[in-house]
C-alpha cells in the first residue's frame, strides 16, 4: 500500500509513533498538530504564524547540512527525526538543497548520529538521534 501526502498527517500514521519512548520529534510543520494530538511526543514546529523559530529550525534541519542539523537537534533535545517522503514538504526540502540532510537521507546517505527506527506506518520514515 502506497502513501499519500495526507496520510502523513493522519491519526493512523502518526499514532504509530506512540510505540517509541516519549521524546521531542523533528518533523515537517504540517505534521505538528497531529503529533501533539495523536501521540505522547512533543514537536518543534507547527503551521502557525507565531512559531517562526520552530519553522526556521525545521527548515534548517531538513534543508541544511548534516552538521547544522545536528547542532539544532542537540540544542532542542530532539530524540527522533520523522519524514514523510511522499509529502510536498519532502519535495520542497530536497529541491531547496540537494545536499541537505533530507536529500541525503532520501538517497540512503545517513549520518552516523542517526539510527533508523521501524514504525508500523508505511508513510513515515523515522530516525533516532544518537547522542
């Protein structure tokens, strides 16, 4: 079964994150409300005009270099990075910076400080941030 962009924000996909220990999640901003509503996790960004710092940090993580991403993830105590490869956000970040963290992850180029985590949603890709 394939995934659609909307499936990445729905309860069925996001609630699979409850299988992971409670933490802060770095995810696309459109997933923020669902993460807060359907999981026990915190998140960095949501699609809110007053969440400028969270949105900018999300952009810097997914489109920026792995080194820059790691600095932000560490400063914000993020435990997991979650991406939805079928989302328009994913296409945006990969297009914005083909050498950014998300583009590298999509190509299978994972930094040593991220470890893949399996969840029961085919829509989501999850990595644990190693300290």
